[in-house]
C-alpha cells in the first residue's frame, strides 16, 4: 500500500468549533484505522486526542465514525476501505466532544446506575450454589458479550437526531435490561421502568443498532422486541388490566 | 497551588478485577471509597483475560480440591511463591468464584447445571471456571455492575503519578486528568494499588498502553519493597502477523480445547522437550493427549499444556533453529480436530468465539480451517510489591497492593487462570484490611508543600521548550528490554541493559513535551517514562543477581537451576541516596502441612 489521505475531526473542548483537517500517512499491510491515527499522531499531530485500550476489539474504547459508519477503529482494516478518496475519521456524534475524537460518554454510566440491579433467587442447593442449564446460560450470554462501545447508542436516531436522552435509555441499555430480565436467576421486574422511564416505546425497530454492533449482538430481534412484547403483555393485556382493576393494583 | 483535596477512608488506584473487588469490600465494610482509573470504567486490562479463573470447586473432577491447587501453584512457581499466599489463594478462590455468580456472572455449565471447568496449563484437573473465551469481560462487567450500586466514587481517566506520605505512612495521591490536564489531590487513610503490570516496557506485548508499571513505581518511590522482578512471563502464543497486531494474545484456551503447536516441518516439537518435573503428568502420545482434552480422566495432559515459561522457550528454540513459520513464529493448529469430531467448525466457533473473530477480522484467517502463526509475547509480571500474605499490606504502613502489581503468589512462573482468581482473592483481602486499617488508625495530614512540589515536577516537561521528545526514549527502552532482558538472558547483555537504562534515565530527566495540558499524549508519555525506567531497571538488576535459570527467567550462561537460588527471592528497594538496592532474601517458610502436601503430591 502507499500514502493514504485522511480527514480527521479536530476540536478543542465541547464549546470549541470543530472541523476536518487533512493528513497523509503511509499505510502498510494489515494496518487498522487506529494504527493510522496513531501514526498521524506521532508524525504530524502530537496533540491529536484519541481514546483506546486493548486494540483487539475487546474493550470498546476506540469507537468513532469512519467514513460515516460507527466503527471500532481497532477492528477496521485499512484494506477494507476505498482508497480513491480520503478516509474520514470523526467522533461519535450522539455525545458531546471533549476533544478531537474523544467524546463524553458519561451519560451512559449515569443511565446504568438507575436500572434495577441483579437480584438472584435463593440458592438451589444447600451449599449456596445454583443449578442452571447451559441453554439458559447461552440465551443471555449473547447480551453479556456487550463491550460497551456505545456505537449502538451513537447510531440510534432517538438519541442522535432527537436527543431524547432524558426519556430514552438507548439500545445498549435495552440489551442490559434483557440480560437481567432473561437471566435465569434474576427475580427483579423492570417492565414498568422500561415503559415509563426508559422509553422503550420510542424504538421503532429500524435495526440500525444491530447493524453496527461489533459483537454481532442481534439487539433488535433478541433484546428489544422481546422486551417490547413483555411490556405489552404486562400493561396492555385486557385480562391483566381487568384483574388489576379488581385487585386494586394500579392500572398502567 | 492550594486545591481542595478529595477525601476517602480508602483510595483504590486501578479499576480492573483487583481494584473493583477491593473497592466493593471497602464499601461493604462501611468505609468511604474512591477509585481512580486511567481509562473509562470497565475497560481495564482484566477485560482481555480469556481462558478462565482457576478455582478448585471440583465440579468436573471431584478429586480436585484446594490442596491439589496449592501444590500445582507452588510447582508452577518453582517453589519461590510465598507459600502462605498460595494456600490462601487456593482455599478462597472457590468462594470468590461462587460469589461472582451471586452477583450475576454466568459461567458455562456442566450437564447437571453446575459451573463448568476447563483444562489449563499446569493445573492437574479441569479447574478453570469460564465463559467461552471472554471470562475477563464477564468478570469485570459483573464487578462493575455490582460496584456502581455501592456508593463508590469513580474518577475515570485520571492517572496517579505520586503517592503522598505522612511521617512514613501513606496519606494520599496526586493525579492528573488525561483529557484536560487538571491536577487532583487525594487524601486517604489507606491506599490500595491495583494498577496491573509492566508490559509496555517491552516492544512485543499483549498489554495495552496502561501497563506502564505505575503501581510498582509509586510503591518503590514511596519506599516499599518490590520482589521477584526478574520474573516476567512471556506468553507462548501471541499473534505475529500482520505487524500491527503483533503481540496480541491468543488464549491458552485454544490449546485447552485441543490446539497443537507445530514447526515448519509439521512436527509436534513439544513431545521432544518434556521437563523432568512434569514427565509423569504429561501424555506419551498424541492419542493420549487428545483423550485428555475430551475428558478421559486416566489420560495425562498433552505437552502443549506444559507451563508457559517452558512452552515459550521451546517456541524460541524452534524459531532460532530455522523451523519457524514465515513471519517468525510457529504454527498453532486447532482446525485439525476435524479428524476427531464431525462438527468441528461449529465447535471451535462456540468454544473460542473471540479467537475466531480476532483472526478473521485482524488477520483474514479462519481458524476453523487454517493454522495460526503465533510467537511469544510479554504478558504478565510475577514480580511486584512485596506484601504481607494475609493483609496485602506493603512495607509502607497503610499502603496495600493486589493483583498483578503485587508479588508473592506466582513465584517464578504464573499458571494460566491463577490471575483472575488472584485478583478476586487478594482484591477482597486488600479491601477488607485497608478498610480496617483506616478505621483503626487516625486521620492523616496532607503535606501541601510536597503536593505542590510533586505537581511542579510533573509540569516540567511541558515547560521545557527545548529538549528531546519522550517517544524516542520510550522506543529505545522497549527495544533494549526486548533484545537484552527478554526470554533468553545473559550476564553481559543484562549489564549493558543496566548501563543503558541509566543513560536513558538521565535523558528522561531533560525531556520536553511542549504544548498545552489538555490531552497532550507527549506529556503523558514523558510522565510514564519514569515508571517504565524504574521497573525496567528492577527487572534487569534482579535478573542479573539471579545467576540461574528458573521459571520465567532463562539465563543462557547459567542454564540450570541452582539450589541456592531456590531458597531466595530478590528484593528491590530504593536506597538512602535514591539508588536501586538489589539483594537476596530468604523465601517465606512453608508450613509443616504444606511441606507434607508437596511431598505427597510430588
């Protein structure tokens, strides 16, 4: 390969006015976008801010938008990108920029704190352990693969375009809810929070989140839709509604 | 430069498995707790751990118990471990694993629904609780999701660069914020170091940028002892191609599931190199090795599951003798199991999902069909802060260490899977004892003058307008450590390394990283240099003093084990004139019960 052109977003502080700057660097065999960004940082932009850690797709730190697509920079091979035009690298757009490619994702950490934590049923055996079938484990393991890169949050139009951060928790936290709700040991009930505080109704299942997930979690079909169904049967089932009226429970 | 300090009973530095487990214990004890981490929460290096967590629960083979585990650990560590720590670890690991399950972790299961355990190098029985090949992620996420409901304050993307003392006792820390370059002063009655390792001192490593020996150096600078620094674990299987991914870990789980190592002639070379200590426990034939993989209790383990130090050295020998693969490694083959099982491709994808994706996406290679190319990569440091076995307190009052930055459990070589359990067992203990220490001992005084001096010193690279940049020194150090303090060592080269590190340290004192304080990676590297240089010097000097080959240290000029060195650890500490003092100290004595166990189990 050879000299490759890049357009990288530069911005100083959340209030600063950002813009693209052009860079050129030599791309060699096997390089990923993160390597190129680091090389540019070393050669011609010493103060270019980029967040990264494991460089193996396991920690979910180096999320960005590469040629407009939400990607982990460490798992995007240069050889898979077109070379006839500059490679554009910019921060995730659903969150405020701190500097350059680094954005402030602290909102996600606040959201998670509000979700009802795991609460197991009493142990099954006298020695304090549980018995769980492998197939029940596997159903939830898909959700537990999440590396919290927040690319699904970035691409979700409810957050990205409509900025409903106060009313909607985003795909990452529907996956988190699903992992808890379908956990074979959990006894919590998060359906009313999902409906009222977390805004699951706003999702109109366009599946953008599923498409960008680097862990290939089938977010929409396996997490969000089943949760929506549970919410519907809990709150809109006519028999349940009637039951609640007679039992004095609060109607939804 | 007066700043309002953040105040806690216990300050935990690092938010990997050990730091999070310590913090949970601190807050459970009713003490206030702050956690400082260099990255975002949940991104620490624990997330990279793949294979599993060693705990003698005995679900797969009921012959396993803590007694077998402790003897495996001591043998793996070539009898240089602190025996008391090895015993505590083996006894308490099962409870720590089960507790994780009570907090929401979901391990793979046995047929009757209990936690499944897998084989790993140096463990006599299947012992590793695991979740496919992403056990570390499961563990860190479980601790994170549990910990955020415990009133712990998390200070993300802050780096600690100095510990503060009050009359010899630890009193707090100084940190800076990566994104904005602001300083913070912390006052605490006790401090737990949980900062991980030193891999970034080497050129080829599986470690991320965070692993710059921070905790080791913070402790050393504060006057604490380090031990066993000569023992750096080179994991036998890192990726070697393409160049940009060189060093990234390929889990031992591949070999646990039946993966075999081959040279360019297609020979399974490890069968020719079985060490005497493991002769009785190792398979005679490929056929017996496979029976072990599929759970035949009478079969012995294949030679690929010998300890990491040994396998790494054998790979180096193959490469040196011209039997390496095209990109300077050897072959690791899991695809071959198609000869043994019909649905091998699905099986591999299910058992090793992240390895499958890692090779598919980074190397364009399908491990269910093709052989991987692998070679040794700097992975783990057995050495670290010398701690009390029970409490994890260092030789500085109120300063604790747990996980990779502490030493004692692993001796000369760590067994795979003993790290995740180490984090939990000793993270929990460090947290409990640190909280108790904070309660028993009164308040500490924060020495404002020394805090101000620390901050001024940290600002110097920014203020020097002229001078060498930090990157060149870092690259030279990494090359030096890789070449002269690596897998095969010799006196003359170690001496050269010590001299060269001294010269690099002088250059580092005059380094310049001009620019502003907001996200200035050059400045961060300038501050990291001190840590990298201290741990590198410690590794080289300790390696020089240990004139023998044992565990992870292989000396070409002393290729055998020496009886004398089997009885000593190497202690590293700062002398009166700030020079590094290196000396032998006796290994902690073994209890009568343990001595008997070791004799019985061979």
